[in-house]
């Protein structure tokens, strides 16, 4: 940055920090991926501007921004750091990103000033078209910049009133975004289902969201704020008070941030409520209290029982005379379940794969089954066909949680639940769960077999397993995955579902490797399609730096020490890399605004913190992923994570990339991958007739190349020119076109064998280069022929012996291919079984070709000029009009034989006309060779006539004027 201090301003009114125009254009944010094609050139830039994002401070990015962001094509960013306040006004360079070049477009520098209040002002200037100034969303993202709000009095302790504490959020000074905590646990504002009475949450009027929380992909959303007033019984009272709306955002790591504002002063002392829905430290399926109270059954009559004693600090399993039972999912009649208001779940119980879910609790009054609303409960499905519930104090009396007697099932485990919290049995600590697979499933694994295997693994309650047992069971999971991929009837959604299951079961098995340690402990597993590294630290660990874990194609940097400090000194991390998970978690389910071709270019990696209570990250985790496929120069790379049914980018960003590796940074742990987006290949939307034309044209060219080679072999002694270059040119073109046609026809089969694909690419490279070298030799010989044109009936002398020509024609291409393969061994074998375009390796072909085409074009121009001069100076007695026309025509055709039309390949760029012209001219080189050197050659025609006369004695070819002139001894022009 050129920090030219402009000097102090004459007065406060002249200070741009006090005299600017607010620029609040959300489309300028770097997270805007829609191609809006906005350009800053039409803007009438006058004075200074302050960038905002929905009314909040934001600034220009200081690092490269991918193209087609910020609502434009060329994204403008500062190529210098922002100044400090003491620097005053400074000049900053501006770059525009396009393609892979971060500074492809250099815009006019702008002046920037840092202002009190942590914002900047910019003196923007007119830009080029298709370019716009960006706003750095990463700096603004409220998931990274927020204020912690940890007020214990905000807790919604049930839905009934508590002690009045006199708090009032209308007098608080709200500024920016907030994240809620309760006693150090992540919390959130309750949703409408949590409708509460007055005098809870520390004030008089409790406030809660008027709708559901957003998903991470929703970004920032606006939600109404509701408040209840008085003693609430009817659910319709929950929105009796409307406050000012707020903004909400779901963040990676399963938490929310809120832009809180001053509530509307309509009812006394409103306060924002808070509920803690943190992840339990222990699996509630293994730590619960049994409720074996038959009076809760839906077949029991009413009574005065009331569940006001629950405080939401534990989990409960419902039993009925020592048998499994669960809450009803439909309306229960009044005066049942031993109470007046029978509470039931207004939603379906979860599956085990769903984890912990929140469900609404309703109570009936009259004909309205959900007239009363109690505090929602969290529910989890457990192995053994039972459920556990996190019960809260009911909102009123008399109300109690019901048990549906139609769902009674015997307990399937050998140990009956007690009425106290269960503890882990010591004999389950190291016992092999002995998972069994039937012989039928071993021979032919079906979806039912896979479901049975996955269910058995899910039911494992052992806390620690030996490495050998874990590897054995993981191998069973991976084998099931491999067999499932062979079932053709599975669709994308079913594969994604099984992918989720494979991930969760593998993660569960890997977690069984973690055992308590005082210092550090590490375990590594390497299998055919999975690499695993588990690292645990204890209170006495000496680890002081960021932990770096490395697998075959991936590396991770994670601050495990800080995580352990938040978990009483102990923590563990499991890092897994799957090589074939992309077949289940397919890149095509990465939803983007534009229709692009998605390709996964890395292994799928998964990270968990097994047996770690507080899994919140203090610093982002960085992943270095090795590319597993060729990166297209015009592609867009995205760091993504798996969100149950699709790949999303929330919380992940691409830090840097090169031809072999990319570095991703994520603020949460999950399953990650690198996806490349490219424009759909032209073959996908091209006219099928064009493909047919391509095949026919190449086939016709091959036929005439064959005829030309046959003619040269039979009539070589009758040719007046050195036929060695022509013969070898035909051989090279014939083999190159034939191999190319076969490769593209059977590409889908060849591509599966990478070695064969690379070998074919190398052979094609050699054959086409050899053809171009022979075109170069032919151009030189043609030039010599034209220079000797005045020597009537002169015999062309060989410039070099044919043996030397063979060395030039084949050794030079072979040397180029050999050196190229030696310098870049993996340069062959692209998706089309051709030369890869990364690392500039394609220039091993384009370089020599460009040189030869340029030289041949120059020689051809010289030949035309020389021919014009020569023909003009010939004796009119010897200048025959027909021969001159033939000579000129043959010379013009030479431009195709010499390969000059290949130059069109540099200018096709989507033009159908040029593409067809390029295809026709270059596929017909053999046709033009046959015309010039066979059909238009008098000696060859005579041989054709002799052959016809031999096979057809009655055939009498017509006598032409040309033949009569030759019999009279008329001199002629030497044929080329």
C-alpha cells in the first residue's frame, strides 16, 4: 500500500468519516453467488462511501474473491491492507478476480480511511464494465462476530410463572449480534411451542420467536417476536403480544445468533427468554430414570396427579409394569392418565438415526386437542425399542404426561431398568458385542442384511473395544457399503441415506478406540477404502501447539488443547478419510444457483470428538485435501460439508489452492469434501447430428488415406516427387485419426483403466506430433518445388535421403513425448484420455504445433507469391491455361495438406460454424492428399487406366486434350 497521508482535514465537516454516503447493497457481499451481472461503471461515484450489510458495518475484502461473486463477473478487492486511524487517508490498489487469476483486472486505486467506530469509508471511482466492488462477508459473518449473552435469569424454567425479578429489556442498549448461553451452556430463544405464562424469564412479559429457527442454508432471516401476557392456558394466547422483529442466523456448530433490538413498549417489562438445548454429556439411552407408574396409562381414569416436579435436568424412560411403553402421538381424552389434562406428543417419535429431537406437548380441552400447550420435550430413540424423554415441569396443574398402553412391548434386554439412574456396567466395558451375519447375507448381501448389520452396530453399548475388533467390524461395514453400491435399484436418496448410516456406524466404532489417558494416546488404522487416526489427550499432556493429523490424502490442523481445557483437561479427536464415499454422498446433491457440473476432487473426510462433552470449537479447523482428479482451469472449488441429504458450504471456506492441494477452513466439525464446479461439457448439449458428422467425416478421411497409401505403394516409381514424406504423413494421420476415433467411441470403458487411458493419450500425442512434423517437411519440399518451377520437366532432387527424413519425422516427436512424460509423469490421462491441462502440460503439444503451423503458414504465403511471379514470367507458348488452373488449384489445396486449418482450433470458442469448418477440413486431409497427389497426377492416372484395362479388357478410357498434347510432345508444367 502506498500510504500517502493526505494530511489533516480543514474542519470536521470535511472529514469523510462524517460526510459520506451509506452503501447498503447486500448483493455486494462475497457470499452472493447468483450471477446478477451488475456493473459499477454506470454508478455516478461522487464523494465518500461507507459499506453496510443490512445496516451493519462491513468492509472490502483484502484477499482474492472468486469470480461470479458479489453480484458481478469481475470481483474487485483491495490488494493492500486497510489503514489504521492514525494513517489518515491512504491510497489502496484494487484488483479484479477473473478465472484463476486473482488480479486479472487492475482497477484504478481508491482512497480509504479508517474511522472511529470500527468502520471504513472509501472514495470509489468508475470501474470497467462487468466489475463491481465487493464487501467481505467473512469479516461480517455474525457467526464469527457476536456478543455472548449469559444471563441466568433469562431461563424459561417451565412455562409457569416464577419469582418476579424486575428485569426489563426495553432499557438495555442493544447493539449488534448476540449468542445466548445459560450457565455456560449454549442456549436459544424458545419457539412458539414454548409459550409461557407471565413472570418468567426474569421479567413480566416473556418474549419468544414467532416462528421456527432457520437452517444454515437460509442465511439471515427475520422473525417476529411474540409475547404472552397473563396466565396462559389457550395456545391462542401465545401471540397476544407482538414486539419488534429481530434477525436470526443458524451457525455451523448447531447454535444461533440473534440481532436483538429494543422490544416494543406495549406490555410491562418484556424480556427475551432463553432455553438450553445442549448435547447431553452422556448418552441418555444409558443414563436415565425409569418411570414405572401405571396410573400414567391411557386406560387409567383421571385424578389429581401433576408433573410440576420435573425440572428438565434429566432423562426418563417410561415403563408399564416393567414393560416398554411410550407417550401417545394422538389426542387423549379428558380425565385420563391419572390427571385432569392428559399430555400427549404432537409429533412422531424419532428413529435412532435422528438422534435427539424436540416435540410439542399438547393437552385437550373440549374438542380442541391442542388447546393447552406445555413445555416441549426432547426425545431420543434407543436400542431395544424404547425411548427416553427430557421432561420439564408442566405449565399448569392438573396436567401429567401420558403413556400409550397400545404400545406396550416386553423389554428385550436381560437387565430390567431400575427406578434410579442407570450406570454403565463394568462387564460391558470390553466385551465383544459378537455381531453376527448370516451365511445367506455373506453370499448375497441385500438391503435387509445391511439394515440388520447396521442395527446391531447401533445397539453396541460397550464403551471400549480392542483395535482388532474395531477393524473387524469396520471391515464388515465397508464391505456392506461396497455390496450396496452394486444394487442398481438404489436411487440417490437411498444411497445418501445409507451413506449417512455408514458414516455414523464407522464413527461409532472408531469412538470405541478412545480410552482414558493421562498424557496422550494415538491409534492409526489403514484399510483399502478408509484411513483413520485417533488422538486423545489427558490432563498431563505436554502438547502445546495446534495438533496436526495426517492421512494418506488429507491433513487436519485442530486446536485439541483448547478443546481439552473446556473438558476438564481431556479430549479426543477422530480423523477419517474415505476413498469411495462419493459414490453414496454424491457431488450432484450439492445445490447451487447455477447449473454446473459437480465433481468431487478429494476424499471424503470426517471428523468427530468422541467421548468429549463440550464439542464447541474455539478456532476454525483447517483441512489440506489432496486433489484426486484433474482441476479444470475455469472451475470453481468449494469446501463443503455433508448435511444429512446434501452438500452445503455453510461455515466452510476455501483458503488457498494449487494444482495438487486445497486448504479448507471450517468453524464446525462434520463430514467434509472438496467439490469442483465446471460448466457442463459441450458434448452434453451439442447437436447429435454434429456428432454423427464428426464420425462420418473422420471415417471418410480414413478411407481416402487408405486409398492414398495404396496408390503410393503401387505407383511410387511413377511419381515425380519424393513420396517418403507423403507416405509417412498419411501413415501418421491414419493411425492418429483411427486411434482417436476408437478411443472416443469406447471412452466410457477405457476411462475405467487409468493406465490404459494414459498410454493411449501418450500414443496419440506422438502420432499427432509426428503428423505435424511430416507436414513441416512437406511444406519445405513444396517450397523447393515452386522455386524450381521454371526448370521445365526437371526431375526433383531429394533434399535429404529418405532415411534421414524418417529420423526427423519420428525421432523428434518421440523425444518431445519422452521428455514431457519424464518431466510430468502424470500429465497423460485426462477425462477424455488426452493430455491434462493442468501444470501447463498441454503446451508439450500446443508448443510444437503452434511453431509448425506458423512456419507452414508463412511458407505457404511465400509459395503463393512465388507462384504468381513465376507464372507471370513463363513463355506464353509453354503456358497452358488448363495446366495453370490445375496448378493453382493444387497449390491452394496444399494449405489443407500442410495443416494450416488447424489454426482454426484456437478460435472456435463455441462457434458452431468454425467448429464444423475445423472438423471438416482437418478430418479430410487424407481426401485432399488423394486428390492432389493421385487424382490430379497424370502418371498415377495412367496407372489407374492400365489397372482398369487389365481387369476390364473392353474398357477404353476417353482421350483428353491433355493426353493429345502430351503425345504431340508439348511441354508442360512440372506437377507438384
